[in-house]
């Protein structure tokens, strides 16, 4: 993959760089500032996201974005940002949605009080992605639904299972659970696709738009399958959130399908000691991880993932169309 064409001018009086991305002109700052203990800088992060944009933008399209920002680096306290910053340029696309619950979504077009709403950023282009990354937005998180033509939340088009290992369980046990879940969902005509979380676990996604399920059906279905696995492989999986039940097992977090929740976006970086990426996998990789140990699936670096996409394409391409 190659970086999109850009033009840059550097002012000797300022650590800022002026870049033109498409029709937009942006000011980038502190490019040499390390954001990870390994020395991975903001400039490195901007380069990664710019090179990944042709793939990643399809997974961000028409989804309100929540970011995790770390202006002082990931070894300092960061913060979650849902509302668009007040200093956003006028060309940044936003959507205003009710803040709590989902029962009002699609029914309320003129909120009476701004405190009841969130003004999310939507990322339709590389310039918007670059602007967010320049704010030290390390992580991108998106819901399982897209906005409709009138900027109202549509029914979910994606189903997700978030697999979280409770020590001493590891990614290897996540791979075992993933294979069982894949085979069970296939009996219902649902094709699950795996990716790493970028941290210690993994997620399984499926496209469900064609099923035209109502908004709560994905949450209910995921809960039903998680409970079923808790019964069929009780030594391996648990569907209940209590940490005392999760020791040595894989928690199948079905609740990420709630309309108000988000999951880390495919190809997003994670704010860990080393820059790692939430990376789509092949089922052969997952099966090998289940049989022989999946430690090598942890910690794909930005360079690794760019090489994977160059060689394998976007393994999640069908989910972003």
C-alpha cells in the first residue's frame, strides 16, 4: 500500500506542518512526539492511518465515531471523546443523537436540551481521519449500525461477539471458543469472521443487514448463543459478566450489540505499551491458534498489518460494503 499524495510545507518558526489532503488544508503538530513507550510517534501514527485509510474508511463510513485520545502519550491518562471538539473545522461531518438509551432514536428530530444529546464525528474521508489522528486519537470505536439517509440510526447491519479471556485463559482459549461459535452460528446461516481486539482477546463479526432484524434482535441472538455455549462448553466459556465467573474461561460479551455500545473498529490501533492493531484474521489462523496456541496472533504491529493487507487484501471487505 502507498500513502495518498499530499503536499506539505514546514514553518521554521513552528513545529507545525501544513498538509493538503484532497481539497482540505490541515495543520498538523508535534509529529516527532512519541505517543508509545517504544518511540512510535504521532507522525508514525498519522502515516499508518493515512496508508490504511483506503481500507479503514469503508469500516468507518456512516458510523458515528468514538475516539480514545492520548495527547501526552499512551503511558499517560487519556480520555474518551464522543462529542466533536469545539475547535473542529466547519467541514467536519457530524451527527447529533440522543445521549442515553436507544428508545428515542429515530423518533426525536429536535432535541430540547443539548445535555441530552451527543454530537458525534462521522468520518467519510481521509481528511477527517487525519484531523482526528492529529488530535492524538489513538483508538477508533464504532457501533454495529450505520446512519440512514436522514442521519437516523438504522437497524444493525453487523453482529459481534467480543471474546475476553479471564486469566489464566489466553488468546488460545479465545480461538477455541471462536471455532465453536463459528460452527454454531453457521447452522443459522450466519458467517462469522474473526479479528483480534489488538489487546488480549478477539472479536467475531457477521453481516446481518440482509436479515433485516429489528434493532434488539442482534443483542438477543448473541445472548442466546453465548448462553448456549456456556451450557455446551462450561469449562471454556461463560456468558455472564461477573468477574468471579470468568477465571480461566472466555467471557462471550454479547452486549456489544446494544445500540448504545461500540467495539474497536477494524484496523484501529490500541493504546498499549507497543502499538498493536485490531487485525482481521483467517479462520486457518484461528484454527491453528486453537490447536497449537495463539500467542503469535497477539500484537500485530502497524507494519505487520500494512503488509498483511498488501498481501491478503481486506479480510473484512464484505462487512464494509
